[in-house]
C-alpha cells in the first residue's frame, strides 16, 4: 500500500472511527436517559393529574358547601321573618292578596299584567309567560273553597292571608340576593288556615295545580294539596328542638321539572305550628351553576345523597323521576360493572369522608374522586376515564421518542457527511505525499489550538445540542419532582388559609378589588363558624373598600356597576350576620339598602 493510500486510510480511521464509536455510545446513552427520564416524568404527571382530580373535588365541595349554606341561610331568614310577622314582632298593615287565576283575580289586567316578565330566559326557565317578581299569589284547592268561591275565606284563612301578605318583602329580598331560588313559598297548618292555604312567589298562573301529568283537568277532589306534599309533611313533623333545614329528595315540579326543596317549620312563640316555608332549586340550576366543571376531556361530576340516591347528574332527564345511579352510569342496574360500582359506593363512598378510587366502565378503567360535603348530606363524585389521566404522560413520552429519533437521524446524517467529506478530501490530497502531510499537520495544529474546521465545528455544535437536550430533560425532571413535592406539602383544602394568602398578595400588589373580595370571603368563613363579631369586622373592612372603589368610579367617570355590586353583596352578607344576631330590623334595613342598589343597577 503506497503512502498516499496509507495516509488516506490512517486519516479516515483516526477521524471517523472514534467519531463513530463516540456517536454510537452517545446515541445509546441518549435513548437510555431519554426513556428513563420520560418514564419518570410520565409517572409524575399521572400522579399530578390524580392529585389535581382530588384537589378539584375538594375545592368544588367547598364551593357547593358555601352555595348550599346560602340556600340554607335564605330559608332561615324566611322562617324568622314569618315568625316575627305572626308573633307580632313586626308591625305591618295587610297588603292586597293576588289570586293566581285571571278569571277570578279582579286586578289581573290593571295591576298584574304589566309586571309579567318578557325575557325569553325567564319565561323559558319557568315555562310560563305569567311570571311576576313584583307580586306573589295565593292558592287553595277547590275542595277547600267556601261556597265555590276562592275569595270566600274562613276567619282563620283571612287572618293567615293578612299576616302573610307582607312576606312579599322577604320573598323579593331573597330572590334578589340569590337568583338560584326558583320558587319561594309557604303552606299553612290546617289549624291556622282550614282551607289548605298556599302562598307562592313569584306570581304565576297555577292552573297546573288543577291538572294531571298530561295537562288534563282533574276533579276538585284531586287538586294539588300543599298539606299532603313531601316538602310540607317532612318539615311539619320534625321536633321543635330540631333546628335543621330539611331537604327533600329531587322530585318533578309540574312547571319547572326536577327540583330540590328545602324547608323549615314556622311556629308561634308557644311552639304550635303555623306552617312551613320552603324554597326550590332546580336540578338544572345545580348542573349549570354548581356542577359545571372543566374535568379533563371526558370527565364530569354528580351529586348523591347519603343513601346513594341521585341528587344531580348530567344524564338525568329534568322532566322525569330520578333514576338509579347505576342506570345513569351503566345503562342498567343489573350488569356486573354496575353491581361492582354499587359495592364501591356502599363500602367507601357512602361511609368515608374523602377518597380516590378506580372502577371499570364499558371495560375501561375510570378514576373516581369523592368528597362528603359538610352540612348538606350530599356527596360529590368526580369521575374521569384513565385515558384522560394518562394523556399528558403519553404525550410527553411520544414527544421524547420523536425528538430522540430526530436527533439520532441528524447525528447519523452528520456522520455520513463528515465521512464523505473526509474520504474525498483525503483521497485528493493523497495524490501527493507532501501536501497530505502538510494538510494533516495544519489540521492537527488547528485542532490543537481549538480552531476547528467547519465540519468539526458543525459536529461540535451538534454534540453541544445533544448535551443541551440531555441537560434540559434532567432539568425538567428536577423541576417536576420539586414541583410535585411542593404541591404535596400544600394544604389547599383550608379555605381560610387560601383567602388569607390571597389577601396578603392583594395587599402587597395593591389590588384593592382583590383585597375587598378576600375580606368578604374571610368574613363569610367566620360567619359560618358562628363568629359574628369577626365576621362583621371583615365585612366592615370590605364595605369600606367597596365604598372607596365606588367613590373613585364616580370621580373618574367610569362604570360604577362593579363597585355597586360589591357594596350590595356586602350588605347582603351583613344582613345575614344581623339575622344570626336576631337583629331583624337591622337585617331588613341592610337588605333594603342592598335592594335599592340592585334596582339602581337594573335601571341604569
């Protein structure tokens, strides 16, 4: 072999073989590290997704508890206001009592008709075009009429109508405070009204009370009897020592579909029953305003009661009786998967406060997070398919595999290009002895001085990219690990801690609107704990900031609506505290102030 060929062979071996060996080892190491890191990251992401599912359940349960508490507070306010009326603690002259039937109500066209709601949103929600939030109405089944006349009252019924006519004030105040209330109403004990009297808000044509399920007229003896309904009997029969709000299982209201009723008995000071006040919230409202969660791609939430009966579910028809949870989830209560799910409910969900479980649905793995919601008797369940949980992990695995293959291809291409260039250059220079030696000497001298050729420089840059990619993956892994550890150490269930942290952040950043909201939320926490003094302190701070924001909006000529809503909301919550303190007059004053602001906002 002549010297030129030896030079070519030697140069190729020296330049290419080490690069091939190093590149092969590097590629193998890249695959190993990439797969290991991607696997760790995938496991961490799945664990994080499941932790997020439990966190979402806890946060939603807290939200539902607070929202349910607002419903309960409204029922307590109705009870207290009505008891004050009937026991003479509120002095109020009787108001006009509107009858629900246009054929029997003389003021239908002169007073009522002009107040009927025309908004499609409201008429569709109530399924009626005779809804008026300005008035309530009374109803008596025809079998209880005197002389076939709905205006011929017994002495006791007239007395009940006179006293209860002023309940329009609390009805309107509660509706303005919480628009989730669909119906607010009262049924009277037969000793108070022997004509089965019923008062309803808002005003509506109640002709469906004299019809069957298909809308056909019924005989007077089959008219709707409020005193025989579950919402009345379940509440009227509780002990005077029982101070809980009583919830009924969901049932079909003839006008708005499935509803949940919550009620309290109203009593004279001597303990005898006056009647029952109650409020309805529709299942549609619960689904839209309470369970409308963003739970991955295919996840969702639903509510069960303490027996496992459905309270709210996305697949439950709003017009039909409530189905079994097994039927809604699996299509049948008798399948093996449905039976296993019921067993899961009985052994864990209905007996434990919180948990994260797995089950099978349509032969696929699903995850279930549940929380027993305090003070409601309900259980929140959030379910997601396993495919949604592992989707982020699968995505990162695919991404790493794709990037690794691309990197391997680039390295192979560079090696091939370098090999081709080296072969061509060395072959041409090998035609002479001196020039190849000089070229190789110059090349060695440049490399010794870190002055690489373009090929070396390109390859070096590529190796640098490999190092950067590995470092980036390792950094990503560390970031994920530290992030997960920090998340596990955080106590996100403590609402008070969350509010106080956000309050501090708002103050540091001088975000007055955020500070006002956090003060109001902290006040709500103290009020629910029964600490009315601290609650009122925080409400007063919140009110001061709200008034400051309102004054600034007036001075700047900007929209005042947000600030006014903040003031009204604070008044509402302060009214609840005053009601807890039995300061009815102060509470009514605050509600009227809030109502005045709400009316100003509506008319603006």
